[in-house]
C-alpha cells in the first residue's frame, strides 16, 4: 500500500526519506506510529509500506478493499479504517 502525503506528514516523516512504523490492529482498524530506527515496518521515501498478514486482512474486509484515513497530527499517528 502507499500512504498519502498527509499521512506521511502526520507520522512526522521527512520529505525524500524513508521511515519505520509500528503497526497495531485494534477494534477493526490499523494504527501506524513512527518507530525507532530498527523497529517496526519500513516505509519507503515514496510512502510505500508492506503490511503484515493480520493488518492486511483487516483492511481487505472493507467494501472493495477501500479504507479511510484518520490523521492524528498531535500524536504522530495514522489510523486506517476499512469501509463497511
């Protein structure tokens, strides 16, 4: 999947640089937060991210595999909610 620019800004990613994020699945949604240098999943400078099986299956439950993005700039988190 590719994170939109607004999501990358919420995660405090710097332009042209990749990052690492933690992925948590809770209550039918996937939450991403910036991780340390070695932890979590890699996000490319262009925002491409490969999710683990559990998170991917949650997002695939949405109608047409679509999801909406909740941005929490103040917390540096992004939550992905599948459309139902």
